[in-house]
C-alpha cells in the first residue's frame, strides 16, 4: 500500500507542474 501511495504522490506532484486542466482531471486523489 505504501508504494501505491508514493506513486500517487509522485503523480500528484508531476501533475501539479503541468497545466491546471490535467491537475483537475486527477484532483480526486
């Protein structure tokens, strides 16, 4: 489970550096 959370965190950070449209898409996390 920890690895999954880390991957989600990494994804979140990666999306934060991209246009807001992409971030909104995965804002469910």
